[in-house]
């Protein structure tokens, strides 16, 4: 939906199952339209579309694409952003570190992302920019001591940026790719992100002229897990001249790693996704674990002020309950920064893709969860002048009805 200052808000449809286009489209009709009718009746409604490689290839067929365009027009919906992070299966099977494969060293990732921009350029309405979010290069263990992989990542990103520039010039659309820092990936902190872009620029001076096409997708959960301060982190990216392509509005688990905290974390151990754990004290990172079971099995001695932050996206609208807390303070800090720099980013996307694997106590019906996340987000944005206060109040009233 359209907010103030040219900002657009959507929820990411990667919360739903769907690897083929027919499965993806079915979830739009089954879940997205009912949410749309409650959140934005009588108004244009934005969709944050998740397209895996198979669904993208099927949607690219002319008749299928034309039918989708008609559907968007009929329901007064529009697409301004696509999640191009997971290439293949994303629900109901072991994903873990394979979510980063194929990575940016491969021709498959390049071809897939180029196709997403071809589709997006034909979907995004005139006057609205279009973004695609993607993996942060590769998984860090795959990148270490592999100069050839690093060179291939730079080369493919340059080729993708040139393709985006070509499509943008041809269509008159402002299009941009957002690389998404994530714990235990090639770049996980904002300092590492700035260093990555600096090294990429050094690999090919032509990159300097393409940085409007490739920037950063700032996931609030990921950077909070890294114990970063949102104001400082976003200032760092801006000072480096990096485009803020999109803000993922997301929240992570926080817990003291005492006996009670470790016992409670057992409910979040599940076989589908990678749940990196970062150990910190006083805002300083002490240790990282690639997955939650690794952290629990290590049984490392802890200090009284230690805190674990766990890459497990949890709902925005409610606290997870003792012994946990959450990182919504980081998300709100990012919105505070956006209030001061309202032209810095026009794309906001709520992303709680873990709905299927949440412990039952945290899991509402999917549509109810999405409605409540909209209400929480709209209120937070309205408090900062980023959204219309009347609309935020109306959505809240709809929930109470």
C-alpha cells in the first residue's frame, strides 16, 4: 500500500507455500486477497511477490503473464518488489544453507535474477521503483579461501547490474537489486557490506556507474542479530554511497543463555531453516554459531551478561513471552532513521516467513497474523509520520471488530 513520502508497504508472500506459478497464484487468491480486503478496502494494494526460479519461468510465458496482469487490474493490486532470495524450494523440506544455492558465483543465479527484473519491469506501475532482494553473495563457509568464487561473484553482479540498467533505460522504470546481509554469509554486518561493495568496485571501475542499480536490502532481524545499532548501521551504508533498496521489517529472538533460556529454545529447533545464533555482551559480538542446534550442543560456559540473538523471524505484533524478548527495538530504530531520511528508502516489506515452523503458542491463523502485523507496522509508521494515522487506526479497529 502507498504510505507517505512515496513509501510502499507490503508483506512478503514467501510466508506461503508455492514453488510453481499455479501454486503461487493460488496462495494470492486464497490468502492475499482476504488480507487485502481487510487492510486496504477501496485502495490500491501492494504485493511483495516471492518467485522461485520455476515460478518465474512459468510466469514469463506470455499468456500466463497477461492473465496475471489482468488479475492485478481487476483487484486493484500492484507489484513493486520481488523476493529473489530462495531460488528453489522454501517450505516443507530441508532448506538450511541450501537457501543460498545457487549463489552469485553461478550462471543460474544470474539468469534467474535477470528474468525477475524482466518480469518486474513489466509489472511495476509507472512512477514507482521496482526492487528485487537477493542473497549476500554466498554462504561464508563456501567463500573462505576461494578466490575464484569471489571473482565469479563480482563478475556476475556486474553483468546483472548492466542488465538492470538496460531494462531500466528501455522501460523508463527505476529498478534496483538489494543484496541482503545475513549472519554467517559472505557479508553479514554493515561494515562487511561496505567492504564487499568497495572490493567489487575495485574489481571493475565500471561498477561505479552502476551503483544505483545494486544496493542493500536491510533486514532488521539480521542486523539486530549482529548486535548493530540501526542508526549507526544505516548511516554507515549511506556514508558509503550505497543505495538502500528495501527495508525488511522483521524481528528476531533474544534470550539469556541460562538453563531456562536454553530449555525454552528447544521449541524453536526445527529442520527446515537455518537459525544462526550470535552471542554478545554489552553490544559486542563474542561468538557465532551457524545453527541453533550447534549453539545448544556446544554447552559453552556463559557470563552473567551474555545474550543470544537467534535468526528466527518472529511475528511483529506481539512479544514472544518469557524467557524471551525480541528485537523490535531495532526495527523501530530503523523507522526512526527513515523518519529523519524519508527519501532514503521507498520499499518496506514485512517478512515473517517462518509461520509454518513457529511454536504453536506464537502461531495465529496466517491471515490473522498478517492483519495484526499490518496493524502494528502501520501504527509504528504513523507515529513517525511515515503513514496516515487515520488508516492505521482503521486497520486496528478492523482487528478489534
